[in-house]
């Protein structure tokens, strides 16, 4: 039995992380309703999983089932005569460096995103950096790496997980009033000084960042979405492009179960990764952080990559919405906002543009917080440029009509909002204005 389980779980030893997880075998007799005494396996495996031990435990059953369960979910044991219980030990810098932990939770990268080169080197196409990675080295994101000529990529864990309003992503033209189960991992291909998710995005780059990963299966995430009544499952918090394989794995289970799927991304994509995502992804949100290449280089990117992504996402038929965080002194000049609006219009005037309020965070603490007046001015610039749907975000109740959706033809109120609260939805099930029958682009049911 131990040898069989060892073989089934040998992937846990892949990167030789510190042995800080105890594994014990539990044999339950369903007829007698008793649990046999615990027996330690010969060797603990090189793996660390950061789970809130008060709420969750990881279980690997002898039949290869891997799930996360609450301690109250005792029915699991009724269906599994044998299972492995992983007892969580808190992560410490001394016991398990985060890189070793994450390296143990990887799979082979998608062939569509990998180009094999001479001498065991490879090129990764998950993001716009298109990293050339030699054997034993990492990409810019730090979480995709070359192991003996094979691209290893993150899988089978989350570092952030929440079920909250779809409007928070933000998607204003996708099933108003619905919830989205949103999961994230660790790492990013950019290093924005104002990142609000820096604890997850800047892991392995900033010693102050990093949060414990929690093992979970794609099937379990879909089950959680059902339990919480979500209508969509999305990948966010860190940059999902660098964990595209895991997102596609989750989405392949979500789509047949009736869920819409979404990417909440910085938009630093490639044609290869968008083609890889498209069969399984409905919605795509892009951060258009600036129209200045100088600004983008401060963040670790190149403006042309993001502008190309906006165009490619639209051409491939994703439902697309764009967000610009308006940062005083960084990207808030009238000229720059006008260039952003003009560019979006050139792709499609029906792409919703969200201009949202900045607040001091992470390493950007000297710039002023955005005022409601600045957001309203940005919205007016977008409307004057010809955009049909412009929204002001992060300041609920302070931006007037710019929280709501109106018909671009007759100005009928279609969706009334207060922050993420939906007060009324008047778009028809066919996605039309009830007053003049104008088609309102989006996913409405």
C-alpha cells in the first residue's frame, strides 16, 4: 500500500523542497465506523502547501482523487476506504523557500506556448516578453522555468480565491448582478509600483511579498463555484497569462458545467497564448495602464504589446472590457487620456472603458489619490472620443451617471448601479434596449 501511494504521489518530490509536510495513511472501516491507527509513511515528501489548517485539509485518495475538504465533510471518508492525510506545517523561510514550494507544484508547459531551441534552451510564449530560457533558468515571471529542456509551469494550487460580484472584475456588460469565482496564483510579468495585489503578483521578486499556496484541483474549483452560486469562473490577482495552462485546465472543467470563463489580465499577451486561451475563455479584461512607452517601461512592459493585445482580443471574439487606473501625475493628463480613448475607438466604439480611481498602495505613496472630478473628466473625454460605454469606478455614489449603462441611441437607462450593487437591469434577454431595440453588446444572460 505504501509503495503504491508513493508512486502515485511521486510528483510531490520533484523539486526537493524541505520536508515539512507530514503524510499519514488513514484506513477506515465503513462497516464498523472506526478509523484504524495512523501509520507514518517511510519518508515525508518534498512538498509544502499553505492551507488555513483551521478550515481546510488536502486529501489524496488511493483512487487518485485529489480534493480540498472542510473538516466537516466526513462523507468523503464514506466513499474512500483509504486516503492520505496531509498535515499542514506553516511555511517559514528556513523550512521551505517559496521558490522550492512553487517549483514542486508544476507541470509540463503547453506545446503551443513552447519553442524548443538548441542546447536545451527554449522560448516561452505565455506573455509578451517571449523569454528565451536556458536550462536551469527562469523566465521574467520567475514561476516558469526550464528544467533539462522542459518548460515547467504552475498548476494545481491557488494563492488567492474569492467569489464576489462580476462587476468587481470589472465586467459591466457580463451578466449584471452575477458572481464570479476568481482564483489566482503567484507571480507576474510586470512590476507595477502601485499594484494592489502585490502580495501575490510580486512573489519571488519582492521579499516582502508572497502568500501560502493552497493545493486544489480544477474539479474542486468548479464545485466551489456551484456551491457559491457563481455564474462565471475567472483567473486574476496575479497575472493569469503566466499561469495560462492552469487556467485552461480549470476552464475545461468549467465550460461543460455551464460557467462562463474570464481572464483579468494586464494585456501583455502574444498571438500564441490568445489562440491557446480562446477555445475555453469567454471574457477578457485588459489593463491599459498608460499610453506612454516610457511609463510602461517603468512597469516592466512595452506599450506596443498591450495595444496589439487589445486589437487581437477583439479580433478573436473574446468579450473585451478595458480598464485604466487614473493615477495623478502618472497617466492622468488630458492628452494621454484622449489618446487612450481614441485608440479604443479605433478598435471598436463598443468596447467598455472603465476609468478607475487610484489610491496609494505598495510603493507608490506620493501620488495623490484620484478625485471624483478627475474620473468624471476622464469619462467625458472617452464619450467625446466616440466611445459608447464609459464607466467611472472605485468611487461609488460620487460620479453621477458614469456608474450606469445607458443606450447609446436613445439614452434609456439600461443598468443602474451603486458600486457593485445592481439596482435595476432593463436590457432585454436578447441584449437590446427595451425602448428603441438597439443591440447592446455584451453577455446578458
